[in-house]
C-alpha cells in the first residue's frame, strides 16, 4: 500500500476542513431557512385569517347580537363565502358557536376533510376575545378564530386551512443563499491554492532537511541549516544543527580515542619488547662486574648498565601510560592537595596561591600526579642559568575550580601548539613526551579541561574542573 507524502496529506487535510466547513454552513443555513420559512407561513396565515375575520365581521355586523340559529345564519351568508374566498385567495369555513358547520367556500376545492360538519370548540369559546390558534394537519396549517358581537358574545367561528409549501422562501433569503454559494466557490478555489502553496512549502523544507540528513557523515564536516522562524520546522532544523554539533564532537572524541588506543597498544608492545631482553642483559653484566677486575671491562659494563637503565625508564613510562589506573573519585579539597604536592619542591621557591578551599570530585593520588607532572615540566622548560619563577594558583569562579601553573621557561613554539597534549610531545631532552597526554586524560576523567597559552616569558597551563 502506497504511503501518502506529507504534502499530499497536508493538502487533503485542508480540503477536508474546507468541505466540512462548507457542509456544516450549508446544513445550518438550510435548517435556518426552513425554520424561517415555517415562521413565515405561520405569520402569513395569521395575517390572512385576520383579514378574513375582519371581512366576515363587516358583512355580518348587522346580524350580530340577534341570536340567529344555524339555519338563519346559512340564509344570511348565502353565497357570500365564495366571494370572500376569491378575494383572499383561500377557502374558509364558518361555524356556529355550538360547533356546527354553517357554510364554506369552494373556490380552491379544498378537501371536505378540512371542514368537518362539526368541531369541538370548547377551548376556543372559553378563551378571551383575542384568542387565535393554529394547528398543523396533514400538510396544512389550520387557523381558527372567533367573531364576537355585543357584550363579547361569540357569533361565529372562522376556520381557514392553508397549504404549507416548503418551497416558499422569501426573495431576500434566496439572494443570501446565492451570495453564500458564490462566496464559498471563491473560498474553495482560494483554499485549494493556499493548500497547495502550504503543502509544497512544508514538504520542500522537510525535503531539504531530509537531503541534509542523507549527506551526514561521521568523517566529514557537515553543513548546518538556518531558519528565521521558531516554528515546528525551525525546531526540527535546530535539532538537526545540534545533532551535527554532537556528531562532530563525537567524531573528534572518536578520533582522539582511536589515536590514544593506538598509542596504548604501541606502549604495551614497546614495554614488552624492551623489558624482555633487559633483565638478562642486566644480570649478565652484573655478574661480569663481580668476576672481572679489568678497568676497561668495568667501564664498558658501567656504560651498558646506564643504557639499560635508560631503556628501562622508557619502557616503564610507556607502561604507565598504557595502564591508566582506575580512578577512585571522591570529594577532596584540590587546593590542599595541590599545596601538598607543591611543598615537595620547596627548594625551588615555587609560589603557591589560593583563595580558599575548592572541593571537587577527583582521585587524590592522580591529582598529585597531575600537579607533579605540570610542575616538573615547568622546571624542565627553564633554560640553564635562569632563576625559576613558577606560580601555582587555585581559585573558584562561577562553580568551577581554576588551577593555573605558570612559569618563565621557553614556552611552546607556534608550530607545536596544536600538538602539546599529544603523546609524543616533549620539550625535554629525554623522555617520550607522555606526561601531558596522561594529564589531559586524567583531567577529562574528572569532567574537566586543560588548556595552555604562551606568556611574555614561559607558558601557563590552566585546569578547569567542576566543583562540589
């Protein structure tokens, strides 16, 4: 089964709304005009009946109050009934107050069933002078009224049947219906045009988002979209842009993780390959030292042992980077932990500044390791002959702990700025450059970040971590 597109569904939905509105309005209008027509016919019959009553009252005025019998009234009325019916264009019947039919007109050949020979007039004769009633009988409205003489005595009863015609609608109503029809035809065409424009507008923008989503790739820069309005489409595009940002961040994190994973694997392999031959070499040379007394052999052994120790240091550095021990995160005062780590370098005159306790969720052992590494890097970056000026400062700003380690060393060259935290970066004459990469990984595990900038003299490393 084919699935309707959003454009088609939007168009159909708007058409359904227009048609439903048209049907409801038409139904209400017909109901209104039908009720209005019924009221119109009731009022028309009442006007006709009143006119007939006035006419009958006029021609019988001279005989009222004489107590005429039904026979006498028939003589008086004679053929006047057809004359009255012709004038008013309705058949009518006259009844004696006792309910007996006196006479009726035959102008329009109304059914005799509408003029029974006797009717019950008790309710009407007991009613006040102005009493008037209308009843509906088999497609007819029958109006009944009374003619009173002197002393309000009932002289005659008038019965006027009126054929109901639902097709009789006043001209002004016909005109209104025609105008309403014309307006709705115009609205229908306008609605179709608007529905097409709106459905195309929505589907076009949805298609743009869809095409962009098809082109989204993890390993490339994805284009963001712009939208002027904060509507549903704008919210969709905003979510798309957020997804692109998250995807780019994920790609960066994934690439970084892959690089670090490769470094760790390499570090483990290097450590394994180096340490395996070192141990027997070291033992053999130690035995040679004890057994041989020659100066030359002693000198060679000394150099070999130094080289082996250097290789061992390299292997251990790689091994430490690869291990990255599991963290025990607890709430600690990083100001206190940093001060305790800096105290070990008291001979170097390192200045420690703090605005007070700064509590954060860290591993205290690894935090000390971070401070040691940054301080040692600062000391080793200072050229020979220059007096060290190293400052470690801890402060708290806007819910963040800020730890800054600054020095007056050689700093970092512009071409190396982007590689400071990579595992192979070092400014020292020895070592593998794993310290800053390890520091960054630890700080990220604490939920923080580390950055650096060159100063007039030296460099400044800044750690930012969330506080408790």
